[in-house]
């Protein structure tokens, strides 16, 4: 694989993980028994979700081409 493809795929992977953190992070912590009011503070990345989605899509388009 070319270096450009590896970087783009890695960028898409990281952006996808960052996008899902706002939803799955609190769910996983609550499932493990962590609770309390501080869990609601973990949605701090939610306003940036569209930005992460655009970054992920851009990286995947670059990797495809």
C-alpha cells in the first residue's frame, strides 16, 4: 500500500472512533457500573460530531481515490 493510502485510512479510522465517543463512551461506562452526575459531562464532544464525520468521509474518499 502507498503511504497516502495508509495515512488516509488511519485518519478515517480515528475520525470514526472520535465520532462515536459521544454516544458509546457513557453507555460503556454505565454498563460497567460507573455512574453519577459526572457521566453526563462525557457528552462534551457531541457538538463536534459533524466535524468528525466530515473528516472521516474526507479521509475515506482520499483513500479510495
